[in-house]
C-alpha cells in the first residue's frame, strides 16, 4: 500500500526551498507515479528530497532537479519515486477482505488454480496475508499463485526476503505463525521468516500502475489494489481501473481500500460488499 505522509521541516533549513521547487517536484512525481500532491505536503517533500540532494552532492533543489531531468540515470528516478512514497501496511489489515477471500476460494470449483495479483505489495505483509488465506483454504501445496508488485524497489526487497519482527505478526493467529513462519534464534532472535513452502507461491516484481506496459501476461481471479487510488486524480484512477478490468477474469473480484469509492466506474465494476467489487 502506497501512502504519502507528512514530515516536519526543521528550523534553519539546510537548503533554500521555494514554491517553484515544490511545483516542479509535484509535476514530476505526478508524471512518473501518478501521485497528486496537495499544498499541505511541502514539509514532507522538502524533508524527503533533501535526502536525495545530500546523497547526490547537490546544493539546491533546482540543481538536483535539472540534473534529474537531463543527466540522471534511471536508478535516480527510482530513488526519487521511492523517496516520495511511504508504505504503511500490516498483516491482515482490513481483515474483512481476507474473510471474503477465504469464502470465495472455498466456494470455488474443485481443482481450480487461483491467480491473485497484489498490486501494491509494500513490504510484503499484504501478499503474505493473501498467501496464508489461500493456504488455509487449499493447503500449503494447493493450486494458487500470487503476483505481488510495487513501484518502490526498496520495499520489494524487504517483501522478497520475507523476514519480519515478531511484533509485526500480532495480527497473525498462533496456528498460522506455526504453519507459515520460522522463528529466529541467536542473532535472529525476535525475527521470523516466511517458510519456503508458502513463499514459493509468490512472485515479486516492480510495476508502475500509471504506465501502459505492465509486465503481466495473466488474467486474475482476484486483484488487491488497496489504498493506492486515493493518491491519483480522477482521470488517472479511471485509466488504472480500466487496465485492471482487462486483467480480471469474468466475475472476478477487486478489493480496494476503505477510503476508496468507484461509483463513477459502474461500467467496469459493481459493488458487491464493503470495498469489494465484481467485474462487470
């Protein structure tokens, strides 16, 4: 789940900061990630992009942005996007979705291979929650595959490792902890790793939802796209929803975040439950 959050600007700014700098960054992050920043994000943007200035040795936002647009390698564009996205997530967040997913799978046809796309996987708690739900319903060796994507490369690295602090597993019940995690010892005390037999069902990949060339060749029974669309304007939301619609199987299910409402996309999806939509 991708979110943009506020930081505070420290007294005695290290770099000169202007409305023009903010406007330029706002335009660039919209162009590259579809994120619409409002005026209340000045402090956050200053704090986050200041780190990129220090890392790259620039002494002003203008110099950094000039370099970014004219000479920077693609890796720095990725760092720029990473800097402006914060990923807030947890295991089994908005748990009613996982209850509904469990119901769908158990009611599905015998022998069906379930294909699920988690489009904003963050540090992995959401796709692993999906995997545990499917494994509980179908068995850990059951027929299911999960594609987990995010625009932020750093959080994907964490997700692919599948190592978490034990405190992060507070919403995972004891039976699932025992079945799906290995508890660390010694230097790894206080940590838990997702077991390989669960992790093998997941494939992690970098994907920008506003780009046209999604590296997905499958059609999906279920798509999770939660708490992402709230950062897009209406036009971008419609474009992304149309692309998701093409990748969902007939009568497939779309799970969205609690603050997202797609009543203006009735030609694509119909509301079937609390933040649960079905492909039209």
